[in-house]
C-alpha cells in the first residue's frame, strides 16, 4: 500500500469516527466559526478517542500480520454518560 493510500485510509477512518461519534459532517475547514467549531460532550470525545485508538491498534496488528481481535476485546462500542472503562 502506498503512502497516499495509507493517508486516504486514515482520513476515511477519522471522518467515519467524526460522523459516528461526534456528529460532525466533515473534518474540512470551512472558514466559518458556526461551521468549524462544535460543542461536544465528554462521553462523545471519549468514544471518538477510543475508536481512533482501536483503529490504530487494528491497523498496526494488520500491518504485522496479526489478528485484530486482541485490540477489540473488552472495548465498549460507545461511551455513555457516566460509563467508566
């Protein structure tokens, strides 16, 4: 996989996380405070950070030819208010 393909895949993953966990339409700068800034709950940020961490762990495992299952064990799908992990 080329560097550009890695970058594209990373950007696609980050956009998916932003849409699913942060309710953002895009990660592109739109030069408007109303469009470029967003209020987020801490549990949304925690879910997005967790998703990004897991995506990185899975990508690393795949690049090393290992199973990605270890990265997913015990990780919740979404962070809910007051949920501790």
